[in-house]
C-alpha cells in the first residue's frame, strides 16, 4: 500500500510513543452470574464524528470443544458511542464452567462507515459531517488471544484511532482490538475547554493513551498500578497535523482495583 497517511491523533502518537493498541448500554445484570461467559466491547475513540461497523458473529475457542459460537446474529455497532465506560454485549454462553476459552474470534461483515467533521464552506458556518464507506484490510475473522485469569466476563477494546488509515481519498478499516485485562484499574476525568483530545499517562517506561469524548470526559482502563504524569495532546494544525503536548498533572497515583478520578482539567 502506497502513501499511507495516518490521520488520527492516536495513530500519530503511536509513531511518537511506544504504546500498544489498548455499546448500547452496560451488559444486563443477569450476565454477571458466574455461570455465564460474556464478551463485551468498549471503545478507545479517535478524532472522528462516528464509526459504524458490521459484526456478523462472535466465537470463543476451547481446547476441549473447539470453536464455540457466542453470537451468530449480525450487529451494526456504533463504536464511537462506546466511550467513557459504556459497553455493548457482543455475545455470551451459559454453563461456562464446561469450557476453558483461550481465544476470541470476531467476524466482521461487509459494511463499515466513517463520519468526519470539517469546517463548512462559505456561506455556511460551523462544522459539517461527511460519510465515507470504509474498505476493510486484513482477515475479516479477527483472532484475539485471551491469555489467562480473565474470569468469565471478557472486555475488549476497539482502538478506533489505531484502526482507521487514510490512503489518498480512501479510508481503510484495519481493526485494532485488544483485551482489557484489568478493567477495574484506571484513570477518569474531564477536560474543560476541549473535546476529543488525547490523554496520555506515562511513567517513563509505559505509556497509556485514551481519548476524551464529545463532552470532554475520558476513562482509561487496564493501567498497571503506579505513579504517572498526565498530559493532554491536542491538534494544533490542519494539513500538517501538528500536535501540542501539554503536561497538566504530575504524580497521578493509580492503585490496583480502583479508578482514580482526577476531576476537571482546565485547558
């Protein structure tokens, strides 16, 4: 593929920092029953107005049973609505004690759409939206390794910023999805005066990136406990995609099993 131009803030940050790819409403309480095995999805959003992706099925692999279908119904997921802790249940199965799942399979369909916001041309003012049909790159049966000790409620993270690539006039979807191993540990807050900016947490060895939603709220989960510096990254240019990194908080303490609330951050 020639002349790949990465357009999202998060993708540019991936070139600058050593990081890994990190809805409806929350899953019904019935699925908290330990007899159920559930797979839910949340979103580490990108600097876009919307992303609709078609998922045709979800399965989990058991060394004892092979691939087990968790959901075979087609879903159109509005990924960018899954921000600030919102999740969607992708699939589930009862009597999960009979299985020992080690992999997930997300089966994507044919139809995926990206919405962009841009400044309106004269005589219009404000922002306007444009829709782009996405080409899909890679295997549409995406296999995700689960690792171990995840329990019966698996939460996966669709990293939009790392999943959208622009090639000339085309936009391409290459899903970057990872398992959030510790969804109960993280940092939350709100940006005042800016929305859909990136938020970075770094301790010099590890860096975690998330995006604020349209209201400026952010939640980054799966962070290892420790002390971090929090920076906000905002776009400071149009064509050249320059970015401005602002160190806002030093010494943010993250404790295992807790969501550290940093409150409102003034920009």
